[in-house]
C-alpha cells in the first residue's frame, strides 16, 4: 500500500516546536551556586506527552513451582560463601507449594493492584494438569515433571480475582504433549483452559511456553528450531481459537541477557522466531531480560556478574535499553501496533542478586520501569511477586522486601501518561508521569545516585515522598525519615508526604524521590 510522505517543511516545524516546548519545560542539570551538587529545574505544566502505558504496566510473576511444588534457587546463606556452582543442581533446593490464602500476602499484593499476574517459569513447561477431582498421581506421569491439581489451580484463580489481577500464563510443552513427529499438541492446554472457564476464571493472555530458546533437555530437544516453534505456535493459535478465542497470544518470549558476548549461548534469536514459516502471529510481542547473572552462577567481579560497587552505575542501569530497542524494531517489522511486554525480568538471572531484597536494588527497580515506560514498553513483569532473593515479597515470611515500598508508591502516584522530563542526566535521573487521579497534576520520579545531595526546582505546591535507608544493603526503608513497616493486623502503613516549602527541593544522597505537583496544570494530564 502506498503511503503519503510527510511534507518536510511541516515535519521540521513540528519537530522544532516540540524541541522548543521541551527546552522551555526542562533545563539541563547544572551545579547549585556555591556547591558541586546538581540542580535541575522542571516546569511541570509544560512537559510534553510522550505516550500512554497500560493501566497494569507494573506487573508481576509468581513462579509455577509456587503452585505445584518443585525446586527453586537456594538462599544465599545456604551456599558456601564465595563459591560459584559448577552445576545448576548444586544451587537448587526443593520448594513446597505456597499458601495463596495467606492474609498478609493478599494485603501486600492488593496494594500493588491492578496488574497482570503471570503464572509461569521453567516449571510451567513440564506440568501435568490432573483434570479430575480424584486423588492425583503420587508422581508426574512420564513426559512431565510436576502435577497441577484442580484444587491448586482454582486457588490460583481465586487469588488473582481477590487481589484484582488478570492472569497471564504459559502451557506445557514437554514430551508428554508431543506427538510421534514431536509436534506440540493441546493435550494439557485444552482441558486446563476449559476448567478455568468452568470455575468462572479467565486467562487474559498466554505464551505458548516459557523461553523457547532455553528449554530443558531431555524434556525438549536441544536446538529446538525456529521452524519447529512456528509450527507449534500455529497449532497453539488454532487450538486457542476454538477453546478460548478471547485469550491474547504473546511471543516469542525469548530469554535475553544484558551481558556482552552471550548471544552464542542463547540459542535462537527473537528475530529468527518472528520471521519463521509459517509466520507466527503475535497479539503481544513478549521477551524476557536480565541485566546480569547472579552470584550463584557467576562471580560478582566477573564480566558475567555484577559487584556491589557497580550496582548504581550508569552502564548497569542502562542495560535494558539495547534489548528493548531490538524488540521494538522487531515488533515494528513483524507485528506493527502490538503491545510490547517484558514478561519476566529482575536484577539477575539465576534467582536474583544477593542484595536484591535490600534498598540498593530499589534504584534499579524504579529506573528500569521509568526508562522503559518512556521508550515504549507497555507492561513489565517483575520476577517475582513472591520469592527468596528476587521477590518484592519474601516467600517465607511474606514480609515486604525493600523494593515493595517503591512499587507501592509507583502504583499510587505514577499515572499512565508518560511525560518528557528531558534526557537522563548522569547520577540524577528524573522522569515524569501525570499524577494518578489528579487532573493536571504531575509526578516526578527523581533518582539521586550520588553520595551528595542534589536539587530540583519547580513552581507551585509540591509533596515529597522520599525513600532512603541508613544502609544501602538494608531491608529497612525510610519514608521521609520514618521506617516503613506493616501495622497491626498486617495493615499497610499510612503513606504520607512531606509538604515542600518554597520552590527548591534538596534530594538526599542516594535516594529515590516521588514528587507530586498537583497544581501543575499540565494540559496532557486529564484525571
């Protein structure tokens, strides 16, 4: 189809006007007079609109072994200090099914809702769904590894409903569902979806399986090809059209890493899957990304790992950008207009960084959300909602880990309209969204990575929600100087701001700050 080309003079005028509007709204970081601290002036009322994200942009995964039992990554205190495993089995341990009826877990989860809840992970690839109310088999049949009962899936569906989330999942792809030519069949998916509907549940979206480029031999053959994926995805789409035509199908769902030189070991690329024949039709383009490997699988000071002293560096925080831009280009070529979902991410592959439950990881958490929202991501699924070292909620105590509090503030204060607060400045990252629920209001996310104060200047009344900690590797987070903790009966604490006096705000060293400007009168921000 022939497309009309834009008039270059008009295009130049539009671009020029946009640049001028942005320049008038944002001034570059500059030292505070008489100080080396950085200062940024924001004219919030004039910040241009960049785009709009999904209402459930901030989303989460619960690993499938929480439903079925299975194995998980060992806690760091159970590992020999400083020792990196030579075999993955050495850093895995059994996990019992999780009690999803726990009141504390439900309170904390509901505080982050609404969001998409992904039940998936490696375990999901090998599930035997026992579609009966009779006692399940003691062990999984040949071709499967774990058993999912109706009772456990019903509990998962009821949990999702109770906390206002929409279910995203993936299906079994192991030997048990493959025919004589090793093609995928909906042997497990069809009864699983039918049972979900019979109990009043809904699966909003689904991937065919978890990470097609990283299957587990012998449950999947080593070197599973793009052509085989395309063949199986076509069968998947046809079967879902019959049993659940409203379910949105996502893919390819590749595992990717932000480490140089690893492509050779990552198998088939997202591009190869998307371009295969028959051409897969993705309603949602999905991928997984981890910026590094955890200390269980790579020494912290190795090129594949990350050390504490580099956790707040610009290089580490920017690692999500390259992979997202590649996926965005892929989407534009093969599924124009489709949403892009990062359906699994976190601090590191191999179960999360040793410091991930602490305040130090809060900076990566909020920065990744903000930078990707601005660039074009539609939903980001943190792995995990509940887990050991990589959950926003601890799986053993159901206590909030440090990043939970930033997630709670994001949910309450950051609206779906993304504004342009200017380019990222070294050591002082400032992002802007419309303030949630306040017409004309703007919320600034100001991340001070420096060990010295920084300054933000603005006009009009402002409220500050400053997150700090006495130690970066502490799980205790302070809100405006006061520790955040659950109250009596596991109630969420009052989240109250400090009113800013004047039009200058000093940001504490190494702090994450949400600044609301309810009287900004930004015309892009309707309630």
